[in-house]
C-alpha cells in the first residue's frame, strides 16, 4: 500500500510540488486579505488543490497516494459545491 512501485521504498509524503505549494501560499494569503482578493485567492487555492489531487490519482507512486488524491478531490469538490 505504501511502497513506491518503481523503487520499492516506503512513500507516505513527498516534497511539495508546484500545485501543492500554490495551494499553501494561496491559503495562507487568504488569511491576510479581504474582499475580492480573498475570494480570488480562495478559488486559486481550490484549483491548485484539484490539480494536485488529479495528479496524485493519475501519477501517484503507490495506492496510498492515489487514494489520498481521490479523497482530496472529492473533499474539494464537495467544499466548492457547498460554497466553502
């Protein structure tokens, strides 16, 4: 479940990639902004997290990472539909 299919090493977390870093920065910036900018940063954070989740589903190194991508994808979609 946690083994990298290419190397056989256990992989639970990896260095943040660009979409995950964009999500983190946008999420932190929403805490320091208001109005339209905050809304735009919120959308940017959601899109970045969707991109990260889709990437994990398609290119995750093990089943755990792929399932995590799927769970995050569902969570983000439900959050967006609910307006949070």
